[in-house]
């Protein structure tokens, strides 16, 4: 096996970030009533919070693994 492939990760372990879409597009947000805008912004904030929590947990797990 050549040296260039020895350090390559298996395909299941390669990072493939995808686009995470907001619940609704911006142009639509400007056209709806204020109360509905508030609800959708709250959903966006909750989604971002959950995503950051999952990322933090993943980083903690990776750090723990590297410390072994």
C-alpha cells in the first residue's frame, strides 16, 4: 500500500458537511405577520442551540478519544 493511502480515512469517517436549511426562506419571513415571525425566529434559535450542543458533544467525544 502506498504512503499516500495509508493515512486516508475510510469513507464512512470522512466529514461531509451538508447545508442546514432554515425553516423558511428570508423573503417569506418579511411578508408574514409579526407574531408568526417571532415564532419562526424562536424555532431558528432553538435549532441553532441544538446544533451547537451536538457539535460540542462531538468535539468532547473526539477530545476524549484523542486523550486515550
